[in-house]
């Protein structure tokens, strides 16, 4: 991932641990930094993050799959339109 890439967030559960099933696309944004950075949420969990600008959208979903993976422009357009995202051009 690099600066200006667009990203869609899929949430399989309401919380990372012990969450109920959700299976929705819940956020959409654009990467605004040049490199990932690490944060410490606990001594055992230190994920990497990116700085993003988030766009207004509505939660949308159907079961898809979890994890980070690349999709083509047509799929991104379909998802962002279904989320009614306000993405500046």
C-alpha cells in the first residue's frame, strides 16, 4: 500500500475478540502517509497502522472474507457506490 491508495475496511465481527458476527464493509478511506508505523495496544499486540483520510459512507455488507487483499478498480467502485461513499475526485 502506498500514499493515495484507496482502502475499504471489512469488519467480520463487532470486536476483535469475542465480537458478534458483523460481515459488513464499515469504512472507506485514502492513505495519506508514506510508511506504516507500529502502535502498542498491549504487550502482546503491536499492530502496524497507516494514516488515512476517511470518507463519509454508510455501512454496507454481505459476507466477503477477512484479511487484507487487493481488488480491482471495478470491485472498488461497486463497493464504494454501495456504501454511498463521498470520495473527492
